[in-house]
């Protein structure tokens, strides 16, 4: 019964977020953050001063609590988070009310790190253009999650993930995928490097030869994703879609029995991912 009530409450909060997002929010919204996100270092050990400063910045009406509209304005419009993630954070913090207290915000502040996703299960995350700001992005120990990171970024790490679907916009350095299994990736990068991965599928743009190591049953196809500003991000990163080394895979640890550790995804089985942020 408690689980059913919790799910019902989460659905109610999500509905409220959707309603505000679609119909009752002002046409003039807060501009996207420029540079490093204020939540780039949000963690369990964040200082009280930092937490209170962020809480006050979100609290637009200054009443000492946060409502859904304030969360959508700050986390959604300003920082580029997705509505589902905002609604889930609200449902965790709000308990049996429709507002978030400073105490509840403090307790869950670690969940708001904009550049790192860690130890999450069956959750959906979106980072819109401008939300990463060319910084390093990390994702670790996530299970059955969806993460659409639709921005340009620096060196990127995805570790110990299982059953996830992940989109990573143009990375200006290497993308490391390690100890992952049964995941689907859309990745645009200077170079992909995998280690100890199993049964993963990569829809890839790689400016140089991808390298796999101690991995097996991997599948590769060219990049098949799109999102608002995707073409501009490719252009700004200097990525020419006509020069994609997605299938020039170098296997650093070939199978001693001669069995290939990777294959090409048949055209009929390729999946085109379209993210519209709606």
C-alpha cells in the first residue's frame, strides 16, 4: 500500500509539473545558464552556505519554501534539466505538501548534480543544450536508466552501468565506457574507448578509430540521433558527418579463438533517436 501511495503521489507531482510546463507558465522564461552550472558540485558533503545560496536563488518569491513553478524555472529553464527529473526530485522532497522546505532540500541536494549521475535506478534524465557548458560529464552505477545529454562536453566517463539508454552530445575529448552491459549508446566523440563491456550497442560518431578492450558482443552503427541544436553542436565541435570512423574499430584484445568481439548493426535494425524536449 505504501508503494502504491508513493507512486500515486509521484504521478500527481509529475502531472502538476507537466501542467505548469505546458499551459500556465509565462512565455518569458529564464535564460539558460552561461558557463559552469551552479549545481556542478552538488554532493552530500556540500557546505551549508552553498546549499542555502542555491535554495535562496530558486526561491523567487522569497517565502522560504520552493514550489513546482520555481523548480521548473530554475532547474528546467535556467539549468536545462528535464521535467521528469524535476518532478521526481519534487516528489522526494515534498512529502505530503506541495512545497519544499530548506530541510528537505538540504537532505536531497546531492541529487541535483548537473554533471554527474550516480547510483540511479529506473530514472530518466535530460540535459538540454547549454546545461553542460563544455565540462566533463560522468555517469556511474546506473541501472535501467535513460539519460539524454544533449550538449557539448569535455572528457566523458560512463562506468558500471547496466540496461541503460544513453545519448552523449559532441565530446571534445575521449569518451570512456567501462564495465557496462546491455546498454544502448548514441555517442559523438573524438575517440571512443571501451573496456570490460558486454552486449552493448553503439550508434557512433567518432573522429578517430574507436578502441575496444576486454569487451565482447558489441555492436556498432553510425550516429542516428537528433535533438534541437544537434547540427550546430556538430559544426562547433568540428565534426564532419561525412568523415565518421564509426566502423574502424581497433580491438586491443582480440579473441584468441578468432571470434570477433564486435559486429555491425544491420540497417534494418538501426534505431533513430529523436529528442524534442516535449
